[in-house]
C-alpha cells in the first residue's frame, strides 16, 4: 500500500479524493452539526441521514442549475 500511495499516480488519486471528501464534512459542520443531539444509535443514524439529505439537496440546488 505504501508503494501505491507513494507513486505519482497514487498521490494524484489521493489528492483528488481529499478534495472531494473533506468539503462535505466542512459543509455539514457549517450547517450546524457539531455534535449529535440524540443518544441512541438509531436516532444518531437518522440525524446523520437528515443532515446528509440537506447537504445533497443544497448541492443539487447549486449545481443542478449549472447542469440544466
């Protein structure tokens, strides 16, 4: 794995992935999810899914206009 990541192609893939994954968590945190307000696993899962839906709908609103 170290050889894969240390190659030029591996570094490019990793850099691209970091650019795609990291902003999602930043956007969700900006929308107010800094900690979960529920205590059970099922309630936390539901809260996480709702925040993900809000994030995806917001992205569709922004980028849906560009694609249309």
